């Protein structure tokens, strides 16, 4: 049995088709996971601090998002982190000057998207081949005690994966609210989850509850039925056909509580 931890990866990419191809491929694997996906370089820096991934797949030119890969690499090293993730660049840029600058700023490997056999699977497969070496240099594999923040980071990754599986989009307003509510329910079950989440985001409890329920409703009305049956196994009231907000939150809270 393979007892190694999953290799955790942050994807920074502005091509939605490429993101979906990589997501779909990673979902079939059990030795690697996407902790987050973004098309914004500034947001990516925040995600690195929060998730502390083992590796990063970085598109140099974020035309649709914000910033660019050179900016990200420069700021990444300015952050003076104890551990810099392995950085794998994918790019259509062919400028030798630009690619050399990326290497000098810390890029570990560069794959050209113009390669004849390039696909979203290629950077994932390269990281899988290098997994042992990457994880030997990653603090995520140490035996130091986990802090509460470490626990919440891992739980957040798990929650996001489950929400993704049933078709709740990270772009949905209720996505982050549901994540926060499930985390709260894991640690402090109680009747005031919506009020606490609303306070965190400076929203009204009613608007937060509405956004969360709408995200659930859209998943059940527009999502893949097979995925819903596979990944959400709680009994749902036949007449209603959709989990209530409380049912949904506590289904996942109970599922993940033993991981704390």
C-alpha cells in the first residue's frame, strides 16, 4: 500500500480549458491534488502562504487574469518563506531573455506549450515523476506537530475537492461561505454558523444563507447526476430533491471531523 502523502499543487493558469483538463486528470489520480486554481498572480501569492503547496504549475502570461509569472516569481522570493515550492512553468513565450529571467528568479523547470506532445497531462506527469525528490525537500512531509492552521488548510483542501466533485464552482458566491461554514461545523457545531460566516465577510446572515443554498440548488439542477450520487451519499428528501443547507453542511462536517 502507498503510504506517501499526496503531492499538493497550486495551479496558476488563465486558460479555462487548460484548467479543466488538468482538474479532470488530477481527479483520476490518488497521489497528487490541486489545492487551488487561480489566474491572478497577486491572489496566487496569498494562496501559497495559505496552502504551502509542494509544487506550483505557473503560466508565465496571464492575459485573462492579473499580473504575470515574472511578477509572481519575483514576489514569491521577496516573501522570504521558509520553503519555496517547486515551480514548473508552462508557457507559449519563446523569448530566451524572458525564460532566462524566469530561471534566475527561481523557476525549476520550463515546458513549452508549443511542444508537439504538450497537453495538460504533461506537467502533471512530470511532477509525479519527481514527486519523491520534491517531497523530500518539502516541510509538508515532516513529522512536526500540526498547528490548528495546518489542520484547517488540509481540511479546506478536502472541502474544496468535494465541492468541486459535485459541481459547485469556485466562482459561485456561496462557495467560500460553504467552505467556512463546514469548517466551523467541524470544530464548533452550533446554530449560529450563518451568523458567524456573515460576520467574517461583512454580510447579512440572510444573504449568506441564500448564497449557500443557491450554490447547492444549482449543483443539483445543473450538475452531473452520476457525480452527485457518487460523492454525496446522504439521503435526501424525495419531495424536496435537494439537501437543505443544514443537511449539506453537517454531512461534510461529520465526514471530515475524524480528520482533525
